[in-house]
C-alpha cells in the first residue's frame, strides 16, 4: 500500500492528467498562430486601417495613407516585419466570427500584391476583444472596424 502511494506521489503531474485533457492542451497549443506569440502591448502600433460595416473592404483613405506608407517603409527596410491585427465590432462578430481575421488577410493580400513577401506579414484575429471605444455610437463602432498594423522587432 505504501509503495502505491509513493509511486503516485512521484508520478509527474502531466502523467496524472487524463489523456483527453492532454490532447485538448496539445490541440490548443497547436492552434496558436505565430502572431499570437507577441504581446501587443509591447509592440509599436503604426496605425489602423478602417473598414466598411460587415465587409473586408477597407477605406480608400486608409489604403493610401496607412497601407501604402507601411509598404513604403517595408521597401525601405527590407528586414522589417509587421503584424496585422484584425478587429470587428461586437455586432459583426456575432454574425461573422472570423471577420477580424478576414480583414487582416485582405490587407495582407493587398500588401503582397504590391510586392511585399508574405513571410514578412503576420496576421491575427482580435475579434471584438480590443475595442478602441466601448460607446454605442456609429463613430465608435466605425473605429472598432479596423486592422491595426504593428512593427515587429527582433
């Protein structure tokens, strides 16, 4: 009886967990994208690209002012990388849960069409978890329909 208790005490915690729990943890670990490895609070946010309601079409002014400026920067500094972090307002997320990711991908594809290597552009989906404003006004909701551009540093 004492040997069984001693054996249980010396068994690593991971081995004590049921197989299902270990499989779930492994699956969650696999689902973490490279972009999720970054602590956004420690990154330099360049700017944001604004989007029309419920779409992946970004504002024309954002394209020229923000995206093109980022592309110019990436040409000037060929070792630079960016993180495109997609966001959506709460109402949009309830209808299209992956809209933030789709928006980040739309900006990524545009940047790639302008010659930026896709390996230099990472994307993430914040859904509605990082609102600029929690107000219910149309202006506040518009500010939450965005892709934030962050510079990645080594």
